[in-house]
C-alpha cells in the first residue's frame, strides 16, 4: 500500500532555487566617495540654522560632487562594456553579444528609475 503521509511531508532536501547572478546591481560610486558626499550634505544640513546661505552652498557642492562621481562611473562603465563587444572577432558568439545587450538594458533602466 502507498504511504500517503510520506507524500505530504516536506522534502528531505531544501528546495532548489534558480541560479541567478547577483540581483543587487553594482554600486556606481564607491562607498568612500558616497560617504564623503553624505558627510558634506549632513554638515550643510546641520549648519543651516546658523549659516543658511553657506549651508546651501555646501549642499550644492555635495550635489555637484555626487553628479561628478556618477558621470565618471557611468563613463567608465560604458567604456568597459563597449570594449566587451566592440572590435571583437566578427565570429563573436551571440551569447556574448546578448550579455552585453542585457547589461546596456539593465544600466539604462536603472538610470531611468532613479
């Protein structure tokens, strides 16, 4: 006779999870650069009551610094991605090209979400 209780018990092995690459995107700005900008921004916020104009100038500087870091990081990411497929052997596999296309799509979508 078939043991129905066994069929109702959880599997002896943990469920298999589909293999994925890291779901968290790589940070565009290093943690040191991010921390430096956030420190500047906090200083601006904390000094606003005493020196509002200077605080706003500091906040604007933090903003400009953050933008500069992002522009540099995006330019470098583009350069690396471009080199991954450009000037390759015309026989470069479609899978390699598909990976490059997926990376372009992911970074572009990520930029548009923020």
